[in-house]
C-alpha cells in the first residue's frame, strides 16, 4: 500500500495572501487564498484521495476501508474513522484575530468535541512578518475582560518578528494570532472549536463588529507567563530533528541533501509528510517511489515499515504522527 496524495482544499479568505498557489504549483483563478487544507477529516471539509486505486475516497472513507493498516491499531481504537490531525498551509496578508482554544475537557463539556493543541512552522516571512503567542505580563481574568473592552489586550501579548524556520508550539489555552506577512505550516488536533478574543475593532462584511467569545474564552485561557514562547532547536543536515512531542502529535524536521531513511515499524501510527522546499523521492519498504515536490503533502500508511527520502538536490520536510 503506497503513500496517499490528496487534493488540497483551498480556502479563499479576505485576509489571505498570494503565496499559496505558486508555492504549491497550483494554477487557480482564486484570489486571497488564506489556507490550503492538506489533510482534513473535518465534517464538510474532508480531504479526497487524488489518484490511484482509492481516488475519490474521502479521508474518513479511506480509514473505514483500511482501518489500522492506514492509521495504526491504537489510533483506530481511539478515533475510529476520524482522522486525528488537521494539517494546513496558512498565508496571512493581514493580521488574523487573536484566538484561544479550549482543552479537551472544556471542549468536551461545552461542545462535545476535541480541544485544540497546535503548532506553527514558519515556511516564509515577508519583511515585518510577525506572530503573537502568550502573555508578556501576568494579568487576571478580570483584567483580560477589561483589556478586551478598552482595546489594550495587545499591549500584554508577546509579539515575535519571525523568519523561515521559526517554530511555535501552542497548547490549548495559549493566546495566539498569525499576523501579516507570515506563511506557516500548521499541525493541530482535529477540532473546529475556536474562541475569538479580539479582532482589532474591525467589522465584518455586514458592517458590524465580528462576534467575540469573551466570556467563553475567559475560562479557557492559560494565564501563565513564560520567558519565551518560541520553540528552540538545532537542525543538522541529513538527520531527523524533533520539534514538538505532545500527547496529540510528534513533529520532526529534515534538512537533507543526501538520502535519509526513517524506520516506522513499531510506531503504530500513520506519518504525514509535508515537503517544505526542494524536490525528490519518497521510497517505501515495498519499493514504491512517490515524487516529492515543494508544497505537497503525503500520508504514509501505518503498515509501512520503512521509508527513504532521496533529494534531487535538497529537501526540507516536516513529518507528523500521533
């Protein structure tokens, strides 16, 4: 069973930029493309297999057909036909709203859904690109409400100038926002539960301010102040560099100019492969060769025991598993 390629789901959003289509080599008449959903099991936005024997299958249908051979025994037992990760590229031409996500317990109690822990890898950054993550100083829930009302919330948030390769881990409860000029790869729990905290006083298409979830967010926010919210790592050529390991996903980075093998036997999980830069080949343990090109994402089945990445000249790759 060779790795699967899916048709990207492009989201045309008012704050979207112009990087995603050319980055992914997609010809499109759409403008303001804000997101490319690479792998999604979200109801109404299910990814569809692009080619091969299972072309036309949605991701949940593919899991129902292949079960643990695709996602792993423990993953199938926990999630059934629900794919546990949502994988995206996001291109922000303008600042997105400041948000927070509830954890599993709160999201389940209020909405009957999963919470949302996520991470960002900065693929590209325009001059002046920045991201917001976490509090710069300690505040109380009451002060949070006051600052939302008097438009001073951004005064107490950490704002980071970013460049390609920067990584941010965002556990549920951490206040955050993708801001203008940032082009990121995002890996997250499969959940659509988002609380909008602040939107800079902007209005929507109807001319009215967009809804804020001030009260819901108050109990979801983690008010802990950390000295730094950026994930620091040292990447070396031609080896795996682990970026994030949490109960929901483990994500690693590869910067390679020579063939690199990865053993998968014993992981009991699928592997998501996102090609960030360059081109080359992914070869599995059955000898199947799948081209890898910048902007493409593959899903390697859990039944695969070993893969090899072979660059044409160079490759930069993210891999994620549960």
